[in-house]
C-alpha cells in the first residue's frame, strides 16, 4: 500500500512550485487561490508560506508553534495522581516548580499521553485495552480454525442442595460462528470438562447435529486445562495444531468471546438468580426470596439457547446468514472419526500395562472388575480413564489397541453390575463343564449294531465318500468355485445365447455321423 505523504511535505512541494513560477514571472493570483483551496486556508496564508520560501532560498521551512512540553518530573506527578492532571498541577505548583496555567498544563498532558494511557492510569490495564485496535482475521473455511474458552454463568443455580454458579466450555468455528460443542459443569472446569467438550464438538450424529469434525487449528488462551498433557495428546492424535494466545488477549479469539457476551445478555440476564440484577439501596436484591432453578433445568435452557444461536441468529459478520446456513453453504470437506476411536483419544492414558489378577485390575490402590475378565487372569491390559471419574476405567489390548471393555470400581459397583459378574462366572463354569462332558463322551468308543457275523464297526468311522464330504464342509470347500468339467456338468446352451445368422452367408454344414452309427 503506497504511503500517504504528510501535510508538511505536500505544503513544501506546493510552495516550491509557486516560488519557481514567481522566479519565471508566471505566478498569478489564480494559482495562489488554487493552492489555498487545496489546503483549506486563506490565500493570505499562502502568501506567508511563499514569503517564508523567499527567505530560505526557495525552501519552505515552517516555524513550529511554540508549546509547553511536560518534563519527566511532571509526567511522574500525573502518573502518581492516577491521571488527574489538575491534582498533579496543584502539587507541582505548591512545591514551587515552574508550571504554566492549568489549561496549558491540560493540553500538554493530552499531547504527551494518549487516551489509552490516560485511561490506564485511571483504571489499569483492563481500561487501557479498550482503546487498542485489533485487526480482523480471514475466516477461511469451516473447520479451518476453532476457538475455545470458559465462561462463568452469572446465574446461581441449585446443585444437590448447594447454590453454585456453573461454568460452560464452548468450541466455536471461526468461519461460520457455529457452536460445534460445549460442556457444562457445576464447578470450574478442569481437563475433564475440556475433553468432554472436544468429544461433543468433533462428533457428528443425530445427537450432536451437523456441526463438527476435526479442526486444523485450535486457538486457546493460557488456561492450564487447555494446555495439559491429556488435551494435547487428544488433539495431537486428531492432527489439530494448538495455537496458544498471549494471556489477557480476548481480541485474539473474538468469535468465542462474542458467544460468551451474547449468552450473558440474552440468556443469563432473564433467568432467576441473575447475579448482576439491579439492587435496592444498600445492595439488597429486589426479590431476595426468588426461587432458583436446578442444574438440570439450567442445562436444558443453555442447550435451547445454543440451538437458537446456530439456527436463528444472524451475526453481522455472516451478512444475514445464520451459522447453519453458512455451514451448509461451505463446501469444505469435513474430516471426522468414529465415536469409539474418539472415546479412546479423549481418555487419559495410565502408562505401563497392568495385569488382570483374581481381584480384577489393581490401579491407584483400588480394584476394578468386569464380567468379561473371567478367564483372563494373568493377561496384560492398557488402562485409560476420564479425569475425576475414577469409578470407571476403560481397558485395551496392549498389543493391538483393541478395546476390551469397561471396568468399575469394586466398592462402587451397582447391584446389577455385581449380578452380571456372578452370572458371567456361572456361564464360564457351565461352558467348561459342557466341554469336559463332551470330551468324556467322545472318549468312549461306540459301535454300530450288527446283523451279520463281522468285526464291530465304530460309529465314528465314516465311509470314504462321507469323510471327504465332511472335510470339504469343514474347510468351506465349494465345488462350484473350481469349475472343473469332470466335477460339474455345464448346462445346456440357451437359445438366447446365439445370434440369428443369415443363411446366405453361412456355409452348409458338413454331414456328420452319430457315434452310434459308426461301425
């Protein structure tokens, strides 16, 4: 982009042009008036500029207007008084420092400090950031980049007899502003909430809707739950690159910040227990006995709001489209994984393989059991778990990675799970007993009944043809697949297999003799 010259440079060039015309006696009053109109000044001002050029050998050298400038001592006084220029002026004047009039001092402060710095002196860094200018990224295509963040609900809800403010973790697509997934927790979310939200955002099915897939980039702030080893491993397996933004930079993830601000204004503000509701004198609430909703109802209202955001909201950045319409209009391919694989990726890995013993799998001084473990004592398994959900773990084959099944903590197993474990134990015993009985039964040789004087024939001895047929059946042998002429007779040709021939072009057949007519 070409640089725009400053006004002083343009003014110097215009005055030099007038000076040149004057030296060649071609300068007219019309030209001076044109320059004055171009700069928005009076023609007499241009006359003064031209006089300045004559005094400096044709070069216009404007004389800056003298103004008062703050020295470091005065700047320190302004900062010490939190940007209050009047209080700083009074202090300097009381201490005997040479200071100009109060209006002149105010003008000097405004020239020395920007509006953002003055706001920062009064209200800190957060106030200064309101005067920053942030650029706008290209939206690219869907699933090119996501943004994620936590937001604390400014609503008090009831959670099993306690009053708490829930937290919501959003995953938002930057191209369409669609909320791809979320997780709601009664307390401040940990990596467990982040993993649940990732699972909800990536999956695409009837429950999760059309939004989802695997993003190329994920922008996160400096939250430790987003940058923990478990979350990095899960996103690394999916091939998603994490972009860590500097702390306290909400402009770096404007899409998810817009969602956070919208849900506060359009949902939380109208719910009972809103913490920012107007209060009476002394900070007393308007309705102190207002009933609070339960956590389950709160989750339902949030899910309804998310559906309205994706299907009814028309952000200005989408030019009148809803996120659903923008998502459907995007032709970018969507990459996803199965629910089983994603379940594995979003679980934390224990580390070295564990061994199944008679009490189940021992982990963190607790035993985990499952009905499918019967008969597998001594085998090694890999353990994965969801953080803060130690009552259930998932076990995998360490060689192939195949999911073997879930296991529950022994002391927290339900009555149905205990009953299933006993039934599986009985089924395993019944299976062994049946196999032993069958083996003993086959051990005793039985003979066929005889009507003639001959050696006894065991019943398990089959004729040759029956034995061959039996072996072929066991091996999955299909005679038709061999297509041998000696084994399978070919069918008679059908009349439709031949094409009609022209009798004029076909030679007459030779007389043949039937094999029976030959001597």
